[in-house]
C-alpha cells in the first residue's frame, strides 16, 4: 500500500483519483451548455469524493487560487464562496478581540 504522506518524492497529486480520468471532465470546454456543465461537474465531483488526497487538492486550489475547473470536489464558483467565507471569518476573528478590548475600556 502506498503512503498518503505528501513529500517531494511522493507529491499529493501522484495519488489523485483524477489522474485516471480525462482532463476534460474537470475543466469546461468553451461555450459548454449549462446542463452539460452541471452534469460534467457532478461526474467530476463523484471522482473527487473517492479520492485519497481530496483535502490536499482542495487546499492547493484554494491557496493558488485555481480559477477554473473542479479541484478537491469544488467548482471554481464554490471555491470563490469558500475563500470569501474564510476571509470574512479571518476578519471577524481579528475584530472581536479589538471590540472586546474597546468595550472594557469604555465600560
């Protein structure tokens, strides 16, 4: 059994389930009809669901950020939403201590 430990000798993408599939499944052809895109994305997500490196792939796509395709079981639009939520939470977590401190000083 292969290790799931990502290293320089064994990067996470070498274990990705999508390596067995056509890249076209994960990336939209130009002018793809909406129904075809949704069906293709759902199929890609099913491949991702069984992938042993799903989270590594997702974090890669969020860190880059990858503007196209299905990565880590998420579409580009879903990744944008997730990144926006992360930014909002990060901002809120830095504001809460400041607001609490201000409340103590004012009180």
